[in-house]
C-alpha cells in the first residue's frame, strides 16, 4: 500500500514539475518511476488477495 502512495506522490510531483529524479533532474523520469511503483503496489495487493482466497 505504501508503494502506491509514494508512487502517486512521484507522479503528481513529476508531472507538476516540482520534483525531479535525483541524478537526472528529469521530472518525466520521476513520473515514470512513480507509475512503476503504483504498478508494483497493485500487483502485490492482487497477489496477496489471491493467496487469501486460496486458503
């Protein structure tokens, strides 16, 4: 769940131009990293729910 929240912050900060990825100074790259974090968080939640239903 925390990776989803952090990912959303990265996306919003990157797209607004107020934050940038360290080492690249690219706000677009930060938004892409944010999307990857959100995707990872969704994948982990779905995987956890599937395991709970299997029991």
